[in-house]
């Protein structure tokens, strides 16, 4: 992941919504083996390769939760 990656305000808003939705879901609290940092890094990596769809970002975050 590129530490210098920059996102426009629309992308930041989508990422924020995806973070909030994943972190507030009961599946997150039930899966203590995956940290908030791991999920955040995963979602940022998805955005870095061009993903901007909220539903796909959230699904990817939930898949990350269940894959560990």
C-alpha cells in the first residue's frame, strides 16, 4: 500500500461510510481475531486499486472478517 496515496473527498466519504458500517456491525464484534487496523488497511488497499463502490467495499471488509 502506498503511504502517499491521496483520495478525493468523495472517496474519503465512501471509505468512512464503509469503515463505520463494518465496525458497527455485530459481525465485527463477534470476530475478535481481526483487528480494526487490519480491516482499515484492507479497505484502503481496495480503494488504492480503484474500488469506489460502497457495497463492494463493505462486502470486501466482511469477507476479510470471515476469512481469518
